C-alpha cells in the first residue's frame, strides 16, 4: 500500500511539473506584456506597477485590429465550410457502400502523411493559373486562404466526424424515413443533432489549426489588408523590434480567442478525437 501511495504521489508531482513547464511561457508572455522593454532587460529597473497602457498602444500604434479581424473572418469561414464538407463526406463513408470507397478512404489518409509544405509550389502555380486564365484573384486574398485551409484541414476532420456517424444506430434513420423523412431529412433532423459533439470537436480542431497557421499565410499574402495575426506578429519583429512589450501584448491578445474556443469545446474535442480513433 505504501509503495502504491508513493507511486501515485510521484505521478502527481510529475504531472504538476509538466503543467508548470507548459504554463511557464504563457506566464512570461503575460508578465512581459505588462512591463516596459527596459524592465525586461537583465539590468532593468522595476516599475511602480503593471503597464496596461501596452494593450492600448497595441491597438493605436499598430494596426492590430486589421490582423485580428482578418484572422476571425478567414478562420471562421474556413471552420464553417470545412466542418460542413467533413460532415457530408464522413456521413457518406459511414453509411454507404460504393465502388471506390476504399480508394477514397486511402486517399484521405494519404493526405495526412504528406507535409503540407510540399503543397506550396503546386498551390502557388494553381493560384497564379486561376488568376491569369479565369480572372479570379487567389493570391493575396482572404478567400484564397479560406480555400487553402478548407483543403488542408478537411481530410482529418472527416475521420473525426466519421467516428460519430458510425456510432449512431441505423435504426433511428430508418424510423425517420418510415415516418416520411427523406434521406437528407433524416440526416439533418436526426443524425446531425445526435452528432453535435462531433461537429463542435471538428469545428474546434479546424479553428485552432487555422488560427495558428503561419507559413502559407506568410507566403500567399503581401498586403496588410488580408494578412492574419501570425503574419502580423511576424512583421512586428522587423517593425517594432524595440517594443518587445507590444509584441508580447500582441501574443497575449492572439492567444485569447484560442483559449476561449478550446476551453469551450474541450470536452467535445477530446471526445471527438477518441471517437475518430476507436470507432469502426
């Protein structure tokens, strides 16, 4: 009994140590955002109190609202479209048997083992071709980023949703069809409400990945009117390198929506990942 008690306490101590290690950068971020740059130096003198003015300067001296609004618009649109596509595709894979089903499943899985960076050159050439031949601008546009994020994050979202659809008994749909619903009506009125946790988990998954994405947002956009928060913070390094406090404040503000979304959908997010991993 004593050895088990010691083992449990050691595991608790290790857990808290890992939590403290993960929270340390966030605490430093918040602390640095409330102090002057000179105070962050080794020989800096402490101030009389916290400098909340840094957050005011962030919105006044830097066009941070534009980056923030772009991120909300792009990530929100990508989340809605990707979740809708994933729900439809996952339902088809979970309920129907058709020729090429295994090939489709393997293709979706294969996209997850290829580094996204390898898609850059073909994607850039495709965007240039669409702009030159069809007259539809894709480079340096919000809808270009939305299209990219939907393509990148939908495959993994399909597998998250598929686990939920498999867990819904077919008899419920059959009963709805017997009562007069079409297949689409049964899907919308019966299956989707039962799979609401899966929808929330998928939307959370897509939003978190899209919000933090930097590489494609950096190389596919060039004007501040369409650039997102990760790009804006990256530009701060060159434009405001002497204002470390503003960069830290920007990082804190950028982290806030991510924390809100994650904690709001945490229970469904973890449940969705587990369902997508263990359901047949």
